[in-house]
């Protein structure tokens, strides 16, 4: 019977760990949870956009290539298309219509492509920041918990209950665990999104070069 009571008392849920660590522990866990939700939102939102871009057909570019000798008609195709590169080709074709040289047209394509890629990169820096800041925030919570535990030891003139101190210390470590979890998830998501963006950028460069080679 004593063994059963001991097992019951040793059961400690994750929420018990959080709320027994004091206001600092709870506050940091709440912040980390908010960062996790925001990181997941960025990941899902960017992933859906990148997947949609990669699924866009190349028929639009083929139509543009057929109309290079008639820039106005090619610009009209751009106006009617929802392809992400439509604005890029429209700017370049406007230069072609103005009879600018190939170097100027190429610069226009490059600058407009850089703008489109920059729009696709939105929020990735935030995701990278979360992946680095979350573990440090969790470690901060642990340090605060350790400071409070040793303060209790100091104020009790060495009479503090060791079991209580140990409980306070492993409770404080929950913030480090939470911070690492958020950091790892954000780091993996960031790298996967960067890889997708690199594929998109390479595809853009390939499509634009096929058009520039025919000017």
C-alpha cells in the first residue's frame, strides 16, 4: 500500500511542472507557446505559397516566347495572366517595346525578379529569429529558476529541504526543454522553406534565360 501512495505522489503532469515554477516560468512558457504558434503559421503559409508557385505551368512563358516580335501582344498576355512572373516579363517587354538594348532589358528582368523573390522571402527572417531566440529564452527561464532555488537555500541558512530544491530545479528545466522544442521545429521549418525558395529562384532564372536568349 505505501508503494501505491508513493507512485501516486510521484506522478507529475507537464502542466503541474509549468505552474509550479512560479510566474517567471509560466510567462516564459506562454511566450514560447506563442512563438511556436507563430512559427507554425509562417511555415504553413509560406509552404502553401511556394507549392502553388512550383505548380504553375510554363505555358505562360511559351506564349511570351512566341510573341517576342510583337511586344504589345506579349504585354497583353502578361496583363491577363496570374503567373508570378507576369509583372517581371511585363517590365522587360516594356523595355523591349522601347527598343532598349539587351543589357538594359536584362537589368530590368533581374531587378524585377529580385523584387518578386524578396516578396517570397517575407517572414523567413522571423522564422530564423525564432529558431535562435527560443532556446535562449528557455535557458533564461531555467537560469531564473536556478537563481530562485539557490536564493531559497541561502535564506534558509542551509536548512532547505533537498527534495523541494530538486523539484524547483527540474521544474525550471522545463523552460529549456520547451525552448529547444520550439527552436528545433522552427530551424527545420526554416531550412525546408529556404530549400523550396532556392528551387523557385532557380526555376525563375531558367525561364527568364530562355526568353533572354531569344532576344
